[in-house]
C-alpha cells in the first residue's frame, strides 16, 4: 500500500505543471518512502485491527 502511494506521488510529480507542486510531491514521496513508510504501515495495521475487532 505504501509503495503504491509513493509511486503515485512520484508519477504526479513528473506531471505537475507548477515547480513548487512538483517539489512538494517529490518531498512527500521521499518521506513516505523512508521514515514515513513505518508510520503508514502502523496506520494501516491499526485500521485493520479496528476493523477485525469490530466484527
């Protein structure tokens, strides 16, 4: 899931017309690809745990 999000952000950065938008997308992709990846995994795991726990 995190990998797909990073790839989508990178793709959007290459298509962005405004340089500041492209830069923001690239920085966000880099963050999520490194330190943010762990956070994304924790958020996903928490969401799944809540869903399963609510059954």
